[in-house]
C-alpha cells in the first residue's frame, strides 16, 4: 500500500472512533461540542506516558481512553445540568479550557508539543475502529441502546417508565469521552507528535458534523458521516483540477491548468454540508432508511410471530 | 371501602410562588376506580406529577401499599406498582410498536415473562400486533392511546394512573377506552383517572374528587357527585337532571 492510502486509512479510522464518541452523547440528546478537548486529553495522556515514562503501547492507549473517560464522567455531572444551546457552549468551553491548560503546561510541551516515541502503523487504528464500530452497534441493539433512544425521544416519559435519565446521559457522555480519548491516543502514536493547535474548535465542529450529517438515529450514521467527510475532500483533491481543466477547455481558455487553490475543496465541502442540512435534516442515514433496507430481517420475524400463535 | 392502596395526606405542590396543589388528601382502594375532576389549571396534572415523582411535593405525604414514597424516585414507584399513562399519548417516536412496549418493562428482569405480557397486550389489541414492527408514529390517535396503556401494563402495575386519556380521541374511541378501563379494573387493577370528561368519568368511577385551584372542593361517591347540583353547575353545564 502506498503512503497515501496508509495515511488515509489511519485518519479515517481515527475519525470513525472519534465520531462514535460524540455519537454516544448525541444519541441521548446531548450535543457535545467539546470533542477536541477529549481527544486532546487522550492524545496527551498517551504521549506523556510514552515519552516521559516509557510505557508500552497498550498502557498508553488504554490510559488515553481512561483519562478522557474519567474526566468526561467527572465533568458530566455539572455539564449535563445545562440544556440545549447552553450545553453546546458548556462543552465548547470545556475544550477551550483543556487547550488553554495544555498550552500553558511545561510538562506537556506547551506550544511546541510533545514527540511520541512509539509509532503505530495503519493497522492498529483500523482494528480499533472495527472493534469500536461493532461495539457501538452491539450496544445500540441492547436494552441500554433502547433506553438511550427513549431518553432522546422523550425524557419525561422515559422517567415515567423508571429510566434513570440522568445516569443514562452520564454513562453515554463518559463512554463517548473515553472513545474520543482513544481516538486521540491513536492519533498521538500514528503521527508521532502531538501539538495542541491540532485539537482546535473547528475539529470539535467537524466531528459533531460527522455525527449530525451522517445521522444520529442509528450507529450507521457516524460511520457514514466520518467516512463521507474524510474521503470527500480527498476525492475532490483529484477531481477538482480535472474539473477546472474541463471547464477552462470548454471555454477555450488555454494554459490555465494550474491546480486550483486548496481552499476550494472546503468551499465544496461547505456547500455539501448546507445541502445536506436542507435535504436530510435527520442525517444521511435515518432509522427509516435502515429499516427499509432490511426486508430480510422482517420476514423471519413475522414468520416467528405466526409460528408462536 | 376496601383497604387503601394509595394514600396522600395534605399534599402540597408549589412551583416557585405558584401553589398548584394545596393540601390534597385522597385515597385509592384495592380494585377501585377513582376519578379526579377539575377544570384546566385546577392542579390535576401537578397532582399526578407529584404522585409519579416527577416533582417533589413541598408538603404532605404519599403512601402506596403501606410504603412512604413521598421522596422516592420514579423507578421506586414503578417497582412498587404505580404506573402513569401520560397526557397526550406520549409514545417514543423513534421506536416501533414492539420497542415501545418493551420500554414499559424497563425495570423488569424476567425477560420471558415480559414477552408473555407483551403477547397478552397484542391479544387485547390486535391492531397493535399487526403493526408491531412499524414505527409507533404511524398509529392513529386512538391506537397510540392503546399503545400507551399497553406499555404501562407491561410494567405490571397495581395502580394505573391515567392523565386525561380521552383528550383528542373520537367519541367512538372514548367509549372503547372507558370500557377498557373498566375491563382492566375488573382484572384487579386499581385506577386513578384524571379527566375533564366528567360525565364519562363519573359513570365508571366508584368515587371522585373535584379539584378547584389546587384544593379538593368536593368528594364522594361518583353517583352522588353526578347528582350534585354544584358539580352539575360547574362542570356539566347545569343540565336539568
């Protein structure tokens, strides 16, 4: 495999895990705009343990996950008291605080960042992404998944059924934070270097977009959202110059085949985002769509119900 | 009167400076249908919210089956056998009919018995059985109300509380609903029925309370209340008897 594809699979895997981390909070009706903060916690925990304490890979990655998860659990109690746009701002502020603390910490390298000695190839993030995806699909099919959906649908009625709404939200938020931390730890080792500027506000926005535009109703959504928004800019990298050449050729303009500005990719990405918000407000992959694509599943179920009569 | 299952004493509910429920004492006995009547804003829903633990009462006590549940959470009340069917047929919109029913058994650990109870609900409501794998939002208003009642039944309640169940239903479905309530009552379920449909509620209830501005202003046997001139004037439009 070429370096390009290795890089692409690595970042795709990290983004998928990251998106599932945010998905778990969003699935209970909580918008988490602090993704970059949790990812930074995981990345720096792994980097510090690898660099300063010579810890092996499985320790650093597990620690990245645990540190982000524990901090997510701790802050979820005050932060989940906020609702709606205030929760969005609260999580956003949390990420800014994390970034500020790391930027001003000498032990964590401040603005220069930390090198990470242990390098991982694309296979570790890819395997982790598969495990996380399967795990989240499984989780959403359990009773806990059903409860998560009930809290999202109507927290008052969920409470009437005896659901501990607060605990469900705290668990989903903390577990999501741990996954974001895992994605950060993998990032640290895959790129051999962490600097806090990477974990910025637009990263938090992007990962929330993966989830919201991919669809937060089923576990398919974050998978498609992360894949779409990771691969689309890459696809545009090749097709955009070709498109420009074709347009210029048709207009009879000669010799203007300089590659178009990088930023055009993001313009197109932005337009795609707006169009998706207009035409698929529930996300690219909705529950109705998943159910319609599963006729095989319904037939045996109906047969089973008849046999039970 | 048989032994009281649900018993509130001098119950107060306040929201800030609003005194929604003032010193309400009521009982629901084993196998009784008790109606709580009153106009909009009389405190009926606040009373139910306090009974189900969604708001903490600012005074008074709530006892059920001999246990003090005044400060208990919703889960503890469901476990001890109280189940509320909320106003407006609040079903879970992302879920299928079947998944909605499963949520009714959220606190139960005996999965095979839950499945059995769900089967019994399907037998009671064949319309729900036909649509078990469809989204609950495709059901008609009346069917959604049946689903809400069915979901509550999966929690195996001893006392079912219904908040304005006839609201927005067609007259035909209201008839069906009230005969369903009687049927469930006949199977041993105690019922606390909060209604604005005074006529119908008094027809099936054995006793009733009338709330006005958070206070119980009238109480007694449903038959007596139905004949009461004051109630007739306030809620029945003072029709000649």
